[in-house]
């Protein structure tokens, strides 16, 4: 059984937040409807904000973000 530390989980969350931001931005570029495009852009910004916050937590915990 594997033992994961808090830092391991933060790294995993950072990876997921970055992937979400990239995915939402890609979808925004493909959307033809301006309403849907705006929603994807909002989601991309939220994912970027989450990534920024978790990067700060990683640094605070002694990791490299």
C-alpha cells in the first residue's frame, strides 16, 4: 500500500488544475457561441486561480512549484 504525503496530494491537485485550465481554454477557442465561450473562459480563470493558490501552498510546504 502506498503512503501519500500532503505534498504529494498538492502536486497532484496542481497538475489537475493546470490541465483543467488548459482544457477549458481550448474549449473556449472552439466554441462558436459567445455565451458558451464566456463560460469556458470563466472556468479557465477559476482553474488558473486554483492553480495559483495550490502553488503557493506547495511552496509553503517546502516543495517546488
